[in-house]
C-alpha cells in the first residue's frame, strides 16, 4: 500500500523551507538596506548587497540544517519553531559580527559599536513569522500526507513493543501503529499481514526471520523500520573493500584513531578553556545561591567511569539536599523528587549544574562530547545485564553526546548504549561540532530532562534484545 501524495512530500518540504528562508532573508534585507548599509565604512552597491544577502542565506541554511529546521512534517510545530529560531539567532549573531567588522572605522571615530537594535527588532519579527509558517505548513502537510499505517512485528519482549508503539503513536501526524503481532505467527502469516499496511516496524525479531522479512519488503517496495541491534550499529559505518570480486565490509573496531584522539583533545582544550572564561560569572552566581540556601557544600563529587574503565571524580554543582544518598545506594532522580532543592530545580532545568565539568574536561578526565560517564556501580550492574555496555568505554565520557541529545534522562540503558555506539562508529570533528550546537537546542526542551517515574526509578534499566539469537 502507498501513502496518498507520497511522491510530493520532498517537493512540499523543499518549497516550504525555501519560502521560510526567503521570508527571513527578506526581513534582514530591509534592515540592512535601510539602517546598516549606510552605517558601515563604505556603503555597498548592488553587487555588494547581493553578497551580503547571499552570505546571510548560506549561514542561515547551514544553521537550519544543524538544528533540524528543514524537517517540516517530521517535527511538531513548536519544535520546528524552536529549531528554526535557534538557527535564526545564530545567523543574526554571525551577521551582526560581520556588520561590526565592516564598520570598524565608525567604532574608531565614535568609540561605540554599531547598534544591534534594528537587528534585534528584525529577529523578533522573523521569529513571529517562523512560528506562523511552522504552524501553517505543518497543518497543510498533515492534511496532504496522512499518517502512515504500520504493522509492528516484535520478538520476545512485548513490553518493549508497547513502549515503542506508544512513542510512535505519540507522533500521530506521522505514524499510526495499526496492529502488533509476535514473530511466532510465522513467516507466511507475517508477510500476508505486511501487505495490508503501508510499512512495517521490526523490533527484537530474531536475525534469520528479520533478514527474510527485510528481503520480502525490499522486493515488494514496502517501507521497513528496524530497531537495530549492536551488530547492526557496528557494521553501519564499515568500510567497503573492493580488492576482489567478492564484496567485503571492514569494521576496524578499534575506537578512535590517534589522529582523531589528538584532534578531539585539542578541541576539548579550546572549547573548555573558552567555556570556563565565559561561564565563570554564572558559576559564581550559582555557587553563591547554593551556599545561601542551606549552607551546605557547593560542589557534588562522585566516582564515574570513563575510557578504558578508568575511574575519576566528576564535579557538579550540588542540586539536592545534603546527604541525599546517605545510605550509599544510588536512587535515580524522579520527576518530582523531594530531595532536589529549589535552587537545584533551577540549575537542573538550565543545565547550570553541569558547568563545573568544564574543569574535568580541561584536565583531561572527560571530553566535551562523548557517552555520559556512569557511576561505578551502574556500570557493573548494566554490564551484568548487557555485556556490550562496556563497548561505550572506547572513548572518554562527555559533557554532552549523542545519547544526551537524541535520548532523554529516563531513556533505557540499552537504548542509550546503542546511541553511544552510533556516535563512536560515526565519529568526526564535524559531528562533535554539530552535537555541541545541538546541545543549545536540547537545553530548551523540557522532555530531555524528564526524571524517572517512581516505578521506573526502582528498575532503571532494561536489557532489551539479545543481539544474535
């Protein structure tokens, strides 16, 4: 079965983005022409104006790509507005710096920088326009392209199927799980069912059956959504070898190369050093607020595990009451945990509690980007249930990372492991830079800081599938 108007989705999304980008550039062009062009050292003529607008458009498109602002129909209007607004603000900041450089003689004469007031007013108008177009285009998209009706085939973990179905049904404009069926129904029954839907989701299905179903769907041109296992992720970025007429995939499995480790360390030193200087006033204010509230210690230090199983002491601002774990047992924070202080709730929501880790990064105990370093007992516990959990120790633990951005605080340990492995297997300096920029967006998303429910706090991990059944 096919989705109505499916072939026009990409065209609609492309046209929608062109329209939004044109609107934002048009607003900037008005402000540039009327207020800033005459203020710079030498006013630009026609070609110069086109260069400035072209530069603006390129920067805008780059930021929008990083923050996922092109995904009309994939994101809810509010999330789409947030993505594009952050991209816009980043673009306008860069463009303002360009304007300041172009007006350096004005600064030397007057002793003041060119006013950002008109650009701030333009930003406010642009954000209002973004919000309007995001809601309008999403509404049109939902009308033209109804949700895809899917069949879910699951293996030995029906509770996992229920959780994933709930997540996908939460995106009701995009997915609708019409039916869930166990793999034990048999190949013939499953393929008959698949033909009744517009796609199929394969979750925890044993490898032999999964391969047959994927091939069947490929032949029938039916879309397949597969929850990957560990082996899939390891092979996902394998190198193609064509030395002979038998294709081979090479998975090096050695973690980061020497060159990558060096580049990552230089980037860590640079970013953490700048971060410490910029964040020092905020850290001072946070420290004073914590001390004034209850007189307890400002910092919270705890043993965590990083690359190669090395244990180090992580540093955070204390967000809970003193002796929150006085019995020595780890109790994950719940959604309305009474142990979190009023100051703690603020610094958790704004991520200010994480800032002291910039010193851990500068010392070399952590990296800016990497898997979140876990407590020693958690690593031991997870590894007993998920032997592959130790794979994430191929790189240093990070302040932010793939799992922190694309997961949530209460994402299961197994899913976090898969996200961390996706990062390790696809590492590049550009990916690190992208994840750093994405972290800004995540800070504004409440769901990324959701605590565990009370019941989930008691059982905070879920082993997931067995990779090679």
